[in-house]
C-alpha cells in the first residue's frame, strides 16, 4: 500500500518538479532584467542629486579656470564608493577636467549607444558602468556638462547572488511540496479507496453515512442528486393517472417483490366474529386504517396479524389461530393474537389510547401516562413481534406495521430478522417536538420506530415534525433533503404517503341510484322529498369535532331561520373505546348538545339533529352518503380522514358538497371542498349555508374534480408507492450483499 502511494506521489511530484524547473529557468533572466532596471533608475536619481550638488562650485570655478579646485572637488566626490569617475566637458564637447579614473573612451559621451546597451549603461573593458550627463549653465549661458560615471560591477555580483537564491528557493519549494504531496497521498489513500468503494457500492450515497473524505463530497453530491432525480422520476411514473389498480399492485408484488411474503400487523382486525343470538356474525370495524389496508391485503394475499377482539373469534380459528378471510371469498390469512384483560387495559386503552392518541392529536385532551400501561405496551409489542417472527417463512419478509399501537415492534422485529423490510405507517398526526416531549418514554418510542426501513406519514408536515422530534431527542444523523435518519448503523427512510380508499368499481349501493337513495333515506327519516340533508360519519371520538359541528348547525339555523324545518343533520357515530372516561364524557356531551339544539328548534316531529350512535355497516353508510346534500368532516385534528374520500367516491351523481376541516390530512388534497376552521363556529355555519344553497353546476364542478383526484390517488397507489420504495431498498440491499461477498471472495483469493 505504501509503495503504491509512493508511486502515486511520484506521478504527481515529477511533473511538479519539471514545471518548477522550467519556471526557475524562465524566472531568472526576468528577475535579472527587473533588478537591473531598478538599479539603473536608482543610479539615475543618485546622479541627478550629485550633479545638483556639484553644479554650484562648478559655476564658480569653471569661469575662473580653477583647475586645482575643480580636481579637488572631483576627487572628494569620487570618494563615494559607487561613484567611479567624473568629467567636465565644455560647450564645444572637449573634456576640460576629469578624475584620473575617468575612462578615456567615454570622451564627452555623445557617442552612439551600442546595440543592446541601456541608455545610461555602458559596457567597458573594466566592466559595466552607469553614465549620466548633467548640463551646467548660468544665466542662459551654457558652460558645458558634467559627466558622472558609476560603477556597475556590484550589480552583476548581486544578479549572480539573486540567481543562486531563486534557484535554491525553487529547489526548496519543490522538495517541500513533494514531501507534503507524499504525506497527503499516503494519509488519504485509505480514505479515497474507502470513498470510491463507498460510491460504487452506494453507501456514500446515503447521506447519513457520509464519512467520505471531504474532497469526494462534490462527487457524492452529484451522484446523490442524480439518484434522487431517478427516484423522483420513478415516483412520477407511479403517479400516472389511472395507474393504480388491484391488478397493478398484484403485478408489482410479483415482479418487484417476487416470492416475498407480506405480513401486516395492526391492533384492529379486519373481521370481527361476534356471538349473537342468531349464531356467529361477522362485523367490519369502524376504522379508516382497516378499510384501507384490507383493500391492499385482498390484492396481496399475505398474512394479517391482529388482536382477536370478537366474542366468537376463538371459535373460528385453526390451531395456529389463523382464519382465512374475507369470509365469503378468502384471499388472505388473518392470524389472531389473544390479549389478556390486563394487557388490553394497559396496552390498548391505557398507553395507546389515553397516552399516545391525545398526545398526537392536538384536541385539548391531556395525555395520561402510567408506568403500568407502558409495561403492558412493551410486552404486547413483543408478543406481536414474536407472532411476526413465527409467521415469517423467510428471513426477509415485507412487514407492514400499522399505527401508534406498535411503535416498538419495528425494532423488535429488526433484531430478530435483520434482513426484513419493515414499512411502518403512522396513521395519526405526529406532533411537534415540544408536545411529543411530554411522553416519558419518548426516546424508546423513537428508537422503536427507527427499526423501520420506511416510516410513513400522511402529510409532509407530520413527516417534518417527526424528523424534528428525532433531532431533538436522539443522537442520530438526519439528512433532511433525502429524508433519511441513520441510527445505530441502520437507515430509515421517512416519507409521506397520503392514504386513500379503494375506488368503487360501479355504483356501490346495490343497484340503488343516488336519486333512489335520496328518496329512500328521507322516507326512513320521516322527511319530505325536498328536505335538505347533512351527514356526519365518525367514531364517537373527541378529535372529530362533533360538538363544533353541532354548534355550527345551531348557528346556521339561528342566522337563517328559513332553514328551520327544512334542514336535518344526521350524525352517524360509531361507539368507540367506550370504557374510557374521556370517551364516555364525550358521548354524554354530544348527546346533551344534540338534545339542547333539538329542543330549541323542534317543531312537531321536526328535529334538526338526528344522532345515530351505533355501528353502521359500509352499505348503510353508502346510502347516507348518496342521500346527503352536504357531508361535514370537521375533525379538530386528523391524520387523513377517509370519510371525506368515501363521500366523494359514493357520489357518482357528481352532486353534494363536502365541508372539510383544515386540520385534516385530506384538506391538503381536496381543495374543492369548502375548507373550514372547525373551531370557528360562524365560519362553519356560513360554510354549511353556502353548501346548502350552492348551485348544482358548482357542486358538479367541485365534485367532478375531487372524484378524479381520489380515483387516481387511491389506496393501491398508497400501498404501491411504499412497496416500490421497499422493493428498491431490498434490491439495493441484495446487490450490496452480493458485492460484499464477491469482494470478500476476491480478497481471499488474493490473500
Ligand atoms: C384510528 C386509528 C386506527 C384505529 C381506528 C379505530 O383511525 O388510526 O388505528 O383502528 O382509529 O379505533 P379503534 O381503537 O376502534 O381501533
């Protein structure tokens, strides 16, 4: 290695030495002529000065022809070591007085210059001299001129010295540069080699790992931006309209993740088996997460691990706790995990829903953190991680971890299956670092999530909050531009992937058209055909802004009394987490407010608010969506909110207006909705009135545009983009492994 770096240095040093030699060769004559010019100018000035000093005595002595005095004057003057000789010529050009040293050949110095001589420089047999002439005149009478001759031999001596110095200086410079070059080459050889290897293998392109030598950073920067462009291009291709269908997702899985197993983990299961008086019934839970992921799983046919929470769940599983689903037409496996009452209390109700849920939703409900809940949360995460490990048929499955119930699971799985591709999706908002800092186990939560290969959020804003939180509380390397976090030698890509719904293939109301639904639902509610209908569909959750929505209805009726008796608002509210105090209190507040408003505006059988606080299946919801004139989604904070998208998908008649809270992820995509601040009651009331009086043409324009967007940006695209990214990372990981084993093999051969 040393010999190689020495040879490399020589390749650099030899040309350098050559250039320096050429430079010295050209520089010496140049310096010679420069110094000569300086000296001549110096002697010109000096001669003028001396001539002025001698002029006065000469003006006195010359007319007197005082030879002795003039000779003495001249002899005294040439005692100056540089002044070599003096002479005085009369106006006729004859030398009258001179020192003995005055060279005869100079005469009165009117002789022509020889070629190559400087104006005042004369080369004599005894050496070079500087000759200057100065006229001596009195009262316009020209007496003659003084000729001053300076010795120039010292200049030649100095020039020879200068030559010596310049050559030695360049020589020394050459030696010093050579040493520095050899030293730097030697020291940075390893760094360069590591850098080049890193670039070739792709490591350095991951900004978080940039231990590259500084001189390589520009190259790495260029490569990185090229790769990012490529990535963006690929993402761009992914976003082609009409591109994402279940078939496309399936094809992608087979082509890009061929043979790879997909395992989903979520707390809520997609199908709940309940024991009823009529036998076992299957129920679909009210969960946007489940609705979205289920569509993906139908296309992917993997294994979904979830908490078996139904009263008949155990009755339908095999001895491995598995059941094929969907029950009518099985296409994937549901693997149930059983939780004890204590586990469910601590992990689900306690830590997840009394701690993390209010922590992440800024809805002014205080999070509660208890050590006992945390212990259960850790334990249950480990139990689900063990289930993933057990279900994995290979050492590198694709694991899709869902939501805030499993913040620790990604790291747990990563430790057991280092080659797994772990995609974690956080379905709820991520708060700012200060808010998140409230959590006593914030570091553990962050560390757990950073076990993921990809960590997804709905919006760029939540993604940014997460990066800032990690930056605040963990020692990591964050590359904001590339959106990666390097922690403990592992890289996590943090991205935003807005979730969506599966676009319905046809009219989804069992053949019932929007017009039929409109009439049917009004009849069921005891309303006339021309009654205006508003709808809200939520879990009974304090984050959904149900109270504010009712207040907006009340204010609208106050402001527009003509709407009393004409407008009815139906709130479908699925009971949720009802054993928690906060939820019980909330339900009571909702019921009381609905009652108060109804009492205020009731008229005969007319009630402005119809509260349906029970579970409704998807088909029933579709009928309400189709029947409504306006749908109100007024969450105080929501990761995405799929009700907004479901309402749009249901409206194949291109009618109906969506009122949407600005604090939902959906508001970032559905710009044609009437966007409101749910906290501002008058704003909500105005939006409601505007929606109810909106011309059909405007409704159509808005609805058509939103439908086109939701259709293209559907749930298959959401999953597809994550899987494409995962496939890319896996592919790279495999190539890297191959490169590593090849390099190892070649090293062994060489060794
Ligand atoms: C939110 C969460 C989901 C959850 C759903 C229903 O959408 O992000 O993870 O499944 O609420 O809540 P539940 O507690 O009934 O599962």
